[in-house]
């Protein structure tokens, strides 16, 4: 995979009718890093990811992907570059798990053509990596929320893109699977130089796994930088209105956040 993937957003705005979701949003993202997007509910995180994957277009401002306006890319070409693991995943049809993962191969399979051996191999590899191959033939409709979430992660991996976007992709997972997904995704950054842009609510996971944090508030970038630079008590107080302390944790060997329970800032 080539490694020139980068985004440049300048004064991007987006609104839903009269509700502004992003306003004057300016940010650059470069290849080979794990970015964590952190911010309160409703601050525009999902909208931001939708813009990066090309399913929404900026109302104003510019969004460049590898130096070209993202809107100039053909859908199929962009889908070979960027995959999204959405927050909500509803398939109202009785597909098997492997059929859902195969959907990740759509940018490579021509209309009316059948999947190639390579396509099936990628599906198998993605299911093996996430550890879901043993339920490949089961119906997606009979799976638990957490199992479905792992299937959707495998679907995005089968898409075989240098950039992966995660919208709270571990919210239904128990701690074992949460750590598994984060570990595998981190390895994709380390070993393959892929770029990960993930909405993460749990600040300790963000601090443990990300290279850079993008704090968002009310549709804007509030602070951005490395975990060491921006994950601190004033930033958490400003963005979430929560009193926190950040300390190096000797067991996990990273900085971790603790909260003051029962006495939050107003
Ligand atoms: P987040 O992912 O940070 O929770 P979103 O990007 O989903 O935030 O939403 C940003 C803002 O846009 C919120 O105020 C939300 O209510 C609004 N919004 C999101 N989707 C829609 C929609 N389909 N129609 C109207 N308003 C929306």
C-alpha cells in the first residue's frame, strides 16, 4: 500500500437544516498515525467521519484528500482508500456473517462479476484476524450487538484500505474484545503504516493507544496534539466539564485518567 494518504480540512462547515454540526473546522491528518477523536455527544464527531469517507460533502470550506478535493474522487476509488466502521449497523436482511464481510470487497468487484479467490481470501483473513471465522455461516440477524460489531470491523478490514475510520467501534464489546480490537488496530499502524481515525469515548483507551488526540467541542477543533501534549486536566475540564487527573500508570506503562466522582464541575 502506498503511504501518501493525508487529509487537509480548511474552514469546513456542515449543518443539518438549521442545526450546525461542524463550523470552521480546520485540521490536517497525516499517514501512519492513530488519531483519537474525543468530545461530548453531539459535537460533530460522526459528521466529521462522514465527510472523511465521502458520504457527506462540506457546505463550505475545503476538504482535500492527497491534495485534491475529496469530491473529485470516484466513489469506488475512495472506497479503496478509506473504510468506515459505523456506530450503528443495521442490516434488515438475513445475510450470513461471511456475506457481510464480503461487502467490504465491493470496491474491487465489478458489477455482475463474482467475487474472486482473492476476495474470499481477504474475507477469510479479516475474519481470522478478528476471531469470528467460527461463526462465518451464522445469520447476522441472530448475533449479539458485540458480535455484530466485530463483524463490521472485519468488513472494514476486508476492504483493505490504508485509512480506517472507527465511530465508537468498541462500544458494545466486553473488555477482552475491546483490547483485542485496539491491539490489532494499533498493530496495523505499527506494522503496515496504516492510518486510523477513531472516535473514542473512553479517555484511558485514547491515552493508551493513540498517537494524537483531536479534542472537539461544539463542531470545532478545540485542541489537537500528541497524548502528552493535550491529554491533561484543563483540556478535559474545558471539553467535558469534568474534574480529572492524569498520572503515569506503572502497570499499564501509559498515562491514565482518573475522575473525581460525585463532585463534577458545573
Ligand atoms: P457526535 O458524533 O459528536 O455525537 P454528530 O455528528 O452525530 O455528533 O451530530 C452533530 C450535531 O448534528 C448534533 O447536534 C446532532 O443532533 C445533529 N445531527 C446529527 N445528525 C443529524 C440529522 N440526521 N438530522 C439533524 N440533525 C442531526
